């Protein structure tokens, strides 16, 4: 059940614009008044393409063009605004017809309240309203029986709109290829057996819509079929692939180190699939196109993508593919992944469905956007990203503000990656000069999450801004170490230490204060010179030697086993 209008606001004082239940005939239609053609004309599609509708039949033919699809089992309200004595279409709202008649009053109140107050928030209180009830007959039922059964619902809609000072000037029931009016009392105009609908595409409004480039889709049921999970024999194979991928990926996604690798693997795989979709030849018809996309996406590949998108930061980066040449293949990929969320993995569909809704909305297709986002909330009602987008889409907000946010996020990450690449090149140059550099903390471009929502996500990765890593300043290898506070503990070995800085080694049985004889002193000096040739510059490291950093004043108080700057000594071999 999708609401195509605003759903918040406050009620206003009512009147008898709906005429209550007085003057009704036994079939629920008014016993007084005249048809809409005698009261008002309606201009559609703005100033450039204006079409005047004067009869209930023309209003019935106009409904698919007002919504962009053919509604089924739906209550539709269309607001009219007065302009120079003529009505003009305004906001539209749709809800499914509840199966339980006890819910009709609440649904009529919600729909009228939401559309009228939503129009007021936009600065235009509607003057009139047109109501539609669309339902196909069940087996053994006729359109006339549908009309009679839904007559109390039509009366409730008129009453609720009248309470908000917006009269319903026409209420139509469309069923089994015919239409009935609950407001027109004339048998000549609107007979009890109803009137046949015109052939699709033959009305004046259809011609004007075609000229204006407007298209009417099929039904919402056909649209939802492109996003619903498989129910074929291949669903079991996909479920097995999801189980297998889950055992391999979930432990890696829970690890802070390997989680970044999973995110990059997911995004690379998604890009490869999008390229594959873009290079495939176009197929006529939605069904054939979807089947071809399913053939281009393997079970294992789809499983890894579905699980990888459960990470919020990965999903937000994928949401950046919403315009230019990326949008079309991305939308096809998200649809295909939503169809692969089979069996117990139905909740996992919230991520690809939300992405499909976002891309569709960004491309200007509000119909598919609303349905995809509503299905995402059906899969996971707590998915905040879908809730925020669904509300924004229903309120008619411009998606450009969200696109700008994602563009800025993408550009900022690219700048960070470029800075990290430049820093790595500088590090290599300094290492070649014999400098010991600080630990190279990786720049986490996935850290910044989109401001659109944080639902359904693992915890964000640490970054330098979080204080998880704190690089130490650059230090020069071969710096003279500071004296140790305890003379009994040996100083750390330094590759640049001279013979005069080495501790004296006492042989067993010798006195500690004894001095070596001249011959022994010359022999020891000769061996030291061989071990440390003078031709080597001070501060350079021997091949195979361990490079150690100088100890500062704070290092003297570091607990035993702690590493300077939080990093291990670097080995050069």
C-alpha cells in the first residue's frame, strides 16, 4: 500500500460539501445535482499542454495519466485548485482498499487529511476533490456489484473531505472496463449498468500526454514483480549460494581490518557487473530485459554483493552511482539483487531495494521510487535510509540536495586517496634517503557516512579523526640515545655507536676495575674497526641491521614493552 501524497497536518472545520448521506439513491449515487460537465472544466498538464475535461468519462480516462500507471484495488484522491474559475489538477494520493470494511472510515480519514494538509503545506489549499475507486471483480462478481459494495466507502470519502471544507465534486468507480459515477443522478449520462471505458490511448488527454512525452506504465503489480524475490527453482540455488557466501564474508565484515577489503571487493564486483549490463544489447519489454540481466549475474556473485551491501558505508558509496551513465546499469543491478534475496534472506533486500528507489527517484521516476522504498520498509521497517527517502519522495522534495551531498562525499574521498598516494610516494623517497618514517596510517575513504541514514549498518571503521591511530613525528635513524635511568640496564644497541660508547665486558675472574694491557687494547680496537669501517657514514644502517628510533624524554617513562609512537621497529634487509 503506497501513499502518493503527504500524510501530516491538522484537520480543519468541516461542512456539508459531501452532502452527507442525504439525497442518496439506493445505489449510493446522489439524487440531486448535476454532472461534472455542467459545473467545472479541468485543465491538465500545466500551461503548455492544457486539456479540458468536462465529463465523468473523460475523468475516468485521465486517471492513468494523472498517476503514471493503471491503479488496481486502489482509492485515489485528486485535488483541484481554482484558477480563473476553472479547476486545475493538484496533488494526488493513493491507498489500497482495505479488505475489512471496518477499516474504511480510518483509511478515508487518513487519505483526505494527508492530501489536504499536504497541499496546504505547499501553500495551496484545494478547493475541490475528485475521488476514484478502482477494483476488479472476483470470480463470479460483476462490476456493478463492485460499485454497490464500495458505495459506503465513496460516501465516507466525501464526508471526510467535506469536514475539511473540500467538497468532492465527482466520485467514480472503475471496474471490469467500465465506470460508474456516485455523484451524477442522470440515467442518460451515467446509467446504472455503467459505461464502457474508452480504448487506451484514444482519448484527447492520451493524445496530449503522448505529445508532451508522458508515458503510462502497466499496473503497480507489474512494477513490483521486477523487485520481488524469485519463486522459481533457481531460488534454492541462490539460497545455497547466500549460505556459503555468508560463512566466508560475515566473519571478515566483523573484523575491522578485513572489513575494508570486503567493501572494496564488493564495490569492484558491482562495477564489473554494471559494465556487463551496460555492454549487453537492449531487450524489448521489462520481462525479457530482467531475464537477460538475471542470466548475466551468477549466484555466487549476487550472494557476495547482497551481503556486502549490508554494510552501511559500502551501501552509501554505492548510492553515489545515481546519475549520468552510471544510473541505468546501477538501477538494473539493484533490481536484480532484490530479486535474489530469497527465502530467509528477505530482510537483506532492504539495501538493494532502497538503492533502487533512490536511483529511480534521482532519475525522475517517482512511481518506481515509492514502490521500491515501500517494499524496502516492508522487508525491514526499521531501515532508516529507506524511511527518510520515502518521506522525502512523498513530500515532493527535490533529490538534488541529496545528490549534492553524495557528490561532495565522493570528491572528498578522492582527495583523501590522492593525498594518501602522494604521501606514500614521499615516504618512499624519504626511506631511500635513510630516514625512519612514522607508521603509514591508511586513509579510510569509507569512514564518512552519508547523512541520509544509519540503519542496518555495522559499526563505522576507526580513522585518524577518531584517534584510533596516532602517527608519531619522523625520527632519524642513528640518533644518539638518551642515557638510561638505570645504569645496570644495557642501553639499546645503535648501529652508529662508536667503540667508546660500548659497555665494557668483564671476563670471568678479572677485576672490574682492571684495565687491558696495551697489546689487548690494540687488538680490540683493530677488531672494532673491522666490524665498523670508517668509510660508512654515521647514521646509516648495516644490511640486515634493525633500525631503531631515538628515545625522547617521554620514552624514559614508557612501560616496558611499549613501542615508540605506537609502531613496531622497522627492519631493513
